[in-house]
C-alpha cells in the first residue's frame, strides 16, 4: 500500500471569459480560485498553491 498522493491543477474557462483553477488532491476537489486573464496564469497560480501545500515532493 502506498501513501503517495495524486495532486494536480485543473483549469476551466467560465462564461465570464476568465480562467479559474481548482487543486485536486486524491480525487478531492478544492475551492474554485480566480479569476485569471489567461489559462497560463491560472495554471501557474494553481501550481504555486500546490507548492505552498508542501504536497509536491518531486525530489
């Protein structure tokens, strides 16, 4: 049995034309965050949130 968590950032463009993201950890979706002007900005903000959570252990 592994204790490895699966974490990723999901981006979505809403009807207001802005980009939003959610952090998904082990299938649990977090709060919708945004708005951001571009998908890249939303993705970068989501990745930063993951780093701040200290869950991403790439080392």
